C-alpha cells in the first residue's frame, strides 16, 4: 500500500501522536510506503482565503469558482497542490484526530476546506437534469480507501445507539459520507477509542495491539456500504432515495447505507 | 435583546456578508444592541495551540486541563477571553456561515475549539457516577439563545428527509445539540438558504424579507425541544435514553428531541 496519514493534534507526545507513530512504524515494517501530513508540525493554515488561489482570485472572491480556476490553471497555493498530489499518490488515507466538539479539529477541517477544491473534489463530471456530477462513490479519488482513527474523551455509552451525544456512526457520517465518499473514497469502518483521557500504560498496550491489527488488515477490510449516487438508487434530479429501498425502521443518515 | 453575531465568510460582498449586514441593521433599527465577531476580518487564528494558554500551557500540552487552568487563572489569550466575555454579555447569538463540506468553515470551528474552553463550556458541575456535569440544557450559557443562519450551495431536495446529503436537521445536530445546547444555549430552528450560488437580485429581496421576519420574531420563537440531560430522561451514569421514551419510528439523533 501507499498510505498517506493526515494527523491533527498539537502535541506529539499525545495519544494521537502515539497512534500516528505506531501507524507509520507498523505499516513500514510490513513493507508499505508511508507519507505523513502532520498538520500542526507543518504550521498548516486552516482558513480558505484569496491567498489560496493566487492570480485566480477574483474580486469579490468566489470560493467555488476561484478554487476551480486555480486548480485548472495551476495557480493554487503550492502547499494545497502538494496535498492534492499526496492524495493522488496514495491508495489509502488515514486521518488521525481527536473528536473535539463532536467533529474534527479546525486544522483538519481547514485541510479539507482548502485541499478539496472545485474541479478536484467536487464539480467533477456532468451536472445537468439527468446527472448531478460524479460524486458519492465516483470522482477524482475513486479506487482509493480512507479510514478515520479517532480518540474520544467521553465514555462509549454516551455514543451508543441511545447515548446522549448521538451514535458515533451518525456523528461521523458527515465526514465519512459527506467528505470522504463524495469524491470517491471507499470508507473503512472507523477505529474509535473512548475515554481517551484515562488511558494508562496497560491500556495503551491493548490499544496498540488493536490498532496494529486494524492496520495490518486494511487491505482485506470491507468498506462501509454507502449507496453510490449514480447506481440507480436515487431519483433524478432530486437525488432522493427511491421509495421502497429503505430497510424497515431506518431513517435519516442510515438510508444511505445499503442493508 | 443583546445580540452577538459570529460571522464566518472571507468575502464581505457575499450573500453571507449581506445577511450579516442585514441582521445588524434590522436588529439595531428595532432597538436591540448588536456586536459582531467577523472572524475573517479579525484575522481569527483557527487552531488551538499552546499559545492559547499562556503560562498555563503544560509540557506535554494537555488541551483540556490546560485550557481549564488558563480559564480559571485568567491566562487565556486575550482574544479568546474577549469572545467569552461577548457570549456572557449577549442573550442571543447568531452564527452566519456557509455550509462547507456539510458543516461549518474551519475558521468557525476554530472559534468553538478555542472559545469553548474547559471550565467555561465543558467540565462544568459535578462529574461523578450520579451526575455527569451541567450540560445539554444546563451550563454557563443557560438562559441564552442561539440561531444558525446557513447558506447551502446544493438544492433543497438533496437535504430533504430522503436526500443524498442527509437531512439538514441531522447534519446540523452535532452543532446545534453537540456544541450549542451542551453549555446551555437554547437553539432556535435554523434559517437555511439552499441553491445559494444561484441567488439573483429578485431572489435576494425575498430572502431579505424572510430573514428580517425571523430576526424580528426571535424573542417569540420556540426553541428546538432537545432533552435536558439531567431532567430524568437518561439513565445514570450511562447517559442512554431511558427505554420507552422514544416516539415510534425514531432513532439516532431524533431520540434527543422531545416529541
């Protein structure tokens, strides 16, 4: 495998830092190539602004159109283009981050906001009344796989089916489906650690074993069965799931996973 | 009312900028006090790092503990403390932003990551086996109200009950429930504009009327009926919704809204 690890924690000596280091050593020892985007260490700028688009920035700024033109004409900021190139190099992408306020830290959101430009991650393919783009299962990153590795401060029961925070799969849906599956990445089931602030040395040994096990079986892990947008499951052009396709009792985000 | 508007768009001459300006003028004309945190204009730093915690930053950095100690001892970065003070001044908070990749832009996430510190927005109240904090309906910001005003590039049907993106209420749940309701804010139903890239002058006149109408009726608008954590609806200490409380057919995030 060629694996890109995108890492988003400010402290190298954190649980997240340890999991990132373990991923690098485990994958390299197994003969895989690994590259790391350590966003805090890189001083990654988290916000989209005119500086991203070079001479393609218009006035007034149009984020969508300008980012697409900058992508097409090679005037994107070099550090943004470098991340796009890493994605095109990789066949597997791991995101390592702590769940802060029920989603990813701002620095990682800013990686997606800046790197997933128009004409690269969205705006790809015909957009008309008979087709609405190559997305949700198709797109620039089709054929690649992604995995979230997430640490959570709260207890597992808070994120269970009836837990007060909401089920973890639903909390991660906007990332796994809305961001990763959108440009074509297949998404593997996430690796989630709860009560992350209370991990001691013994606890870490168990975690390390479980993480190594996941890393060494990535190639044989089945992705989440999200429904491809253009597979016939959705009405065109409304993109609503066709009547009768939902398994009994499912609603909301769960409609978009095949039974 | 004393209204704080937190605004997150890089272009003042955008639809988001126009909605923010209209909110200021409409509320002031009606006799309300308004303050604005225009995050791009302020050059808001989006990422949590040791610089936020001054002399309270430990090594290795512990984001939760250090932010709480910095809050308690007055060593938080002045710009973070200033935003906390604005929240304590306000009785109503409006967040104006475009939906980027199904959630808020990084700069706004970074506002929450930095301003919602431990001992201010979380870690408040007794945490034990009989109570797990004053949160989800209680906390530092209880008695105040919040409203999301969101522009969305895609079509409304994509965000409908069966739409490919997932229902808008579910996409906003981690923000409205997980971030805003957590420290006690009551959350009003969001103001959402779809197909935002295709708004013309006539369309904007209709939007402006609808937005003014929402702004002038904020005080009489019923908040979303999220379930208070400590009201008896949840098992202690697992914080799972008690059996039998769910309306028929509801699951996932919808369990946490009272019928």
